[in-house]
């Protein structure tokens, strides 16, 4: 019986002046009118692909006869009414705050399962019913004349999701870092087996790549990139410092803002490697002493260096006329990063130290030291 009455009221409202978003002047049924409206605290309503969203509603309503005997309120979402929770005729709780003004409160629940993609648009409030003197009223905040009404509408937005990944990890200082990601939002017209809206890539959107240096407290924008047809992002940057990388998307008329989780990338410390082979020249088959030192940067800035102890470093030789180095032996750096060894000189060519790197320090090769035979 209650649903039949609500249907009848809807039909009557439609006949009386247009139910939803018709841009007409608001009807002056018994001088009932909105004075102010607050939908969802004045904030956008953000809806994802599965979970219902509860929306609080408050309205100050002017009624010259002294009050509202019944009230049926609904939110206009995508051109369709979603009634507030509660009994028909009393789905808002109204308190008379002045002889002619009532403050009414209620709650709506918006489920993704009832939405179409076109629902990502402004949400308005409608009320209809009877005043205490028996006169019928019908008001929608979408009506002409309510353009300056405080809180007239709020946007309903699709909830966006951003992912991000930066690599390689760790990265070589001044090397190329590739940052990827994807921007998605629910497609309310495509459903999974459990009824959830299927996430869809959000194409053609400008997204900011941001960086927060290790030890810093805030991100700064480095560049922008545009999502492809699948909502995917890909760009490259030069790795200058250790820190976290993320994507950031700003709210627009249909979709919420989003940021990806920061992906931390540590820079490999820059290494330096020296070599000195002597004597020069050396007799064929003679004894050759090769020395050197492995140092590593103490900070990402690579302005100061310290000896790197206990590291395996390869002694390599390239014969004159060849382009390839061959490993002769492996030597371990001492407590100050120094290297020293002896070998036999069987041919003229170039000697160098080669360090493969560690989990925190980049690989490095010394410049070859040429030794001729005498």
C-alpha cells in the first residue's frame, strides 16, 4: 500500500510540473520552497564498483502554513530518483525551527548496482508531499530559480584507482628510470559475476608524475603523462636521488582524484676504481705489479668518497689489438679499499680492475693502463 501511494505521488508530481531535471521555474505550491540544502556535507559523492555509499541530506524548507505533514524526498541521480531511507511520506525527519521554516534531515543509500555511466553528473534533491493545511507541494533544486541556492547540488563521481611502479630497483645514478601505472574507474554498465562493476581503463587523462626525495615530507611534480586507450601510463626520467615515485590524478567532472602508492627506488652509490701497473715497460715473462683502489660515494650527490673494503675485484687484461678484456684473477680490497697483486707479463696490452657492483654500489671499470714489452 505504501509503495502504491509513493507511485501515485510520483505520477502526480510528474503531472504537476515535471519530476526530475526539467529546467522550469519552481512551483509555488502553498509557497513551499528550499532555503538551503546540504547533500553529503557539500562534498562530492564518490561511488566505486561494489560498495553502497551512504549520503546524508539536510534541507531548510520554507512553508508558510507552518509545517509539512508529509515529505517524500529523493536524490536525482543520473536523471533517476533514489528515495531517502524511511517510510513513505516520512523519509525525512523535520523540526520546525521558525514559524515558517522546517529543518529536515535524512539519509540516502546509493548502490553502484543501480547506476549507469551517465549517473556521473550533478545530484539534486527533490521533495514532495502535503503541508499541514492540506496543500500539495513539489520542489526540486534543479528548477530554474534555484541557481543561487546554497548547496543546490553536488557531483557524483566515479571512484578512480591509480597504480604505479618504478624501476629498475635499485637504479644507477643518472641512469634511466621507467615509471609505469594505470588509471581505472568502474564501468557501471559492465558487471562481474558477483554484480560488481568491472574496472575500465580511463583513457586520454593527464596524470602527474611526482617524486619525494628520501628524507623529505612532500612530493613535487616532475612531469605529466597521458593515459593510453587502456588507461596505462609509461614514462622515463633520470634517476638523480633516492626516493619514492607516484602518480597523481586530479578530480574532474565525472571522476574522483587518486594517487598511487609511492614506489621507493634507492640509487646505487657511485663507485670509482683506479689502476696502476708497473714497471712500464716490462720484460716479456717478467713480474708485473698491479695496484688500485675501489671507493664509493658517501651520498647520492657523489661529492665525497670512501674506501670500499672487502669487495671482490677482477684483474683483467686486453692484449694490444684486441677489443676484449679477459679476467686473470680476483683480488679482495683491503680495509681502505686498496688492491695490489702481481702477475706475469706475457704480452703488451692494457690492464684494468673491474668491479661487478653490490646491492648498494654500482659496477665500475678502471681505465685500462697500457704496458709495453721491452
